[in-house]
């Protein structure tokens, strides 16, 4: 064979980590390539590549440093790695499969004969950092490699133990919940089979049916009730629709279907009751007596819509309660002043969360009768907003031809309001919409004259103010001349509201003068407190003066006392007389000093022009 320019590699040159990038002559004709196929060149498998423009790299395999297989340190490290792998295999089944595959692939009968491969395997199967595994593989000292591999496998063991602990904790919690759930379900089933306990839903359905049987529901309402009860029976208690249906059935069974209070048709009794509570108001009293007389002749009473119009303080609101007492009807009052939401009258749709019926349905529920007296206060001050016009919603409510089948948005069933007596109050009719005004029967209430104010103050206002001031059993007398002085020079408005305030002021001032004249020795603080009051005072002294947070309700075990003090007994020797002369000491100087500004109008002044 012909010699080539290459020299055979010696044993020392084999494995030398060198890389030679030899660029061949690109201009060499390709025709020379067949000439390179000579027997000498065929001795090297890669010699033919030298004729082509490629790079050649010489690679050397790393050799481990010499070591003694029987060295105690190496044997101890091998034993510890093997034991750690077994422990991980007991916890992690996937790791156990890796160990089995590694053991089967070894050519040596004893794994201790190849400690380097054991270290490489331990680093490869661990889930540690990439740098740690690379450090194990790059170490040529077998003892050092085993030590690093043991460190990596120990970390893997700790991670496996932690993962196993977390898994066991989660499984135990899940098993405990599942066990409790199944036991509770079995216990419910056993009790249900034995008849010891029925489902709460069954009791709820039975209670609704019992309530419905006591009511005279119309046929249409009864049909809706049956549908909702059947729907409730097939719903799960945890479903959101369950609470909506239950609340609807609760309202449906609390409306007094067919239940009415027994009315009193006694004319004399009604006159007596009305006169006891109010002086004057002849037009209102006559209209109520006419209402009773018609009902007595017909044997039944239909609902009416009355509207009392008058200045403030003449008794429009308070007369409503007296009318209810005279007719033996339940009384319900609500104000529509400033109302801007139609839902307050006609309710919300059931699709909304927290929906409720309107105020009329709430009135029927509270009164528990179909024929209450409903007082709608301040009907002339209804507002209007983006939620609609409440005055338009009152048209159906206050129309005798339509309110026999009033439809609330929440109830969605017709409700009969034809037996309800509606009484509205207003200060003026200018702001009331014309269609609403036509549906009401107007009763004008004029202001009181001086004689009527005098009678009202003497019969109603003065005794009430005296009792509220704590002077019920004390000799404090307000002369009629003093009352007339209050009417003429302090209170000239149409009503008696301001007169009531002035009379209360007189009695409060009298109470203050009595306490100041008697002094504190008559009833000291120690004698005034009851036993409960003393205990509360002692307990308050024990507390710090610092401002503290309010404790939770369950930690507040103090009980409030209703009457912690004893009423003071005023001696019989105390006499107070309020006359026309000393009236200004109680209420100040007069506001109106003359009946008119001018006896004779001067030039340039005309009466009646502003």
C-alpha cells in the first residue's frame, strides 16, 4: 500500500482532547477525489473526509481517577446511597421503577463494583438543580462524586417525604369529610325510614298548606299557591330559587284573604270617640257618621277614598287614628312625601335580589284584616324620579272601580282592596295631579279660631303637656287668660302645633323653677337611684376612663334597667300659678303686640299689596 502523509497515532496521543479544524483546498479539482481511494487510506474510517472541506475533531473520553473499591469511605457512601434510594422508592413508586431498570441494566453482579455509575444514576434521577447534577458528572474523583451524589439524593429524599406528608394530610381531610357526609346521609335515611324525623322541607310545605287552609283564597290565588308549593317540594334547599319561592309563599299566606274585623255601626259611639280626641272638625265628623249610617242601612261597608286638605297643625293626621278607633278598624299609616320610587307602592319584581311587596301589601300583612284604615300622609308632596311617577301608581290604588283587583309587582296575583278605607292628607291641592284629585273625596279643613284654640288647649294640650313634664300631681295651674294671651300674642297660625310647643315650654320652665327652689336636698342622687341604677353606677366606676372599642354582642352581659331612678315627690306646699302678668317670664316677650300695623294707612301704603 502507498503511504499517505499521515503518521499512525501512538498510545500517548490517543485521547488527547484536541480539535483541529483543517480547511482543505477548495480549489482542488474533484477529479482527484477518486485517487484518494487507496488501500492505505481505507485503514481509517474517517480518512476520506480529508479530501472534502469539512472540520475534524479529535475527542478523548474522560477517565476516572484511580480508586480502591474496598475503601471504607467508598463502601459507606455506596451503602448510604443504596439505602436512600430504597427509602425514596418506598415513598415514590416512579422512583422505584427507575431503580429497578437501573439494576437490570448493570453488567456487574454487584452494584458496588461500579460506584461511578451509581453516582451518575443518583444524580440523573434526582429532581434537583441542573448545576448540582452537572457537578456530580464533572467530578473525576469517585469518592468526591459519591459524596456529591449522596447530597443530591438526600435532598430528593426530603422532598419525597414532604410530598408524601402533604398528600396524606389532604387525603385524610377528604376522607374525613366524605365519611361524615355518608354517615349523615345514612343517619337521615334511617330516621326517615323509622319516621323519627322528616325532612325540613316537608315540614315547611306542610306549614304553608296549614296556613292556606285557614284562609279563604280566591280560586286564581289558590291555583298559584298550589303551583308554587309543588315547585318548592322539588327544589333542593341549597338552591337559590328555594329561598325565593319560600319567601313568596310566606307573603302569600300572610295576606288576610277573607279575614275582616267586625265593624262598629253605632252612631253615638262614633260621635263620642271622635269628640274625645278632637274638638271641632265638624265636616270630617259628619262625613264619618254618614259613612257609618250608609253601612248600617246596607248591612255592608265599601271602601272610600277621603282626602283632608288644610293648613299644618289642624289635626289631619291625628284624626285618621280616631276614625279607625270609631269604626273599630285596624290603622296603618305611611307617608308619600318625597317618594320617587314606584316600587314603594307596587313592589319589586321577584327577579331582583331582596325584592319586597309594596306598602299596601305590607299594610294588609301588619293589620291582618282586609278592611283596615290606611292613612296616606302628605299626598301633595309626592316626588318624581327616574324610577317612575308614584302619583300615577296611586291611580289604580285609589280608584274604587279598579282596586278590587289591585296587582302588586311582587305578588303578581290580584288583591281585593275594595274594603279598605283610604284617608289622604294634604296641605294644598295645587300640586296634586288632576286625575288623582278626581278619584278622592275632598274635605276642606279650615284653621281654628281663637275660641276653638282655647277649648283645644284647655281640654287636650295643657293636660298632656303637664303630664309629660312630670307635673301631673303638682299644683301647677295655667290660667285661661294666660292661654288666651298665648293665642293672641304668640301663636296666630291656623293650627295648634305652635300653641302646643308654647304650652309645653311653660310647663318645662315651671318644672325647672320648682327643682331650683326646692334644691337638691329634697331628693339626692343616692336616694333617687334604684338598686339596679346603683349597680349600674358602681359598674361604670370600675371601668377605665379611656375610650374602648365596643365589645362583641356575645361579650356584653350587662342588662339595661327600664326605671333606674325613682320619681321625685313634690311637696304639697308647692303652688305655681301662671297668669297673664307673669307669662313673659316663661315664654319671653310677645311676638305680636298689635292687631294691625296701622290704624289709618299713611300715604303710599296700600293694604293687600306686597
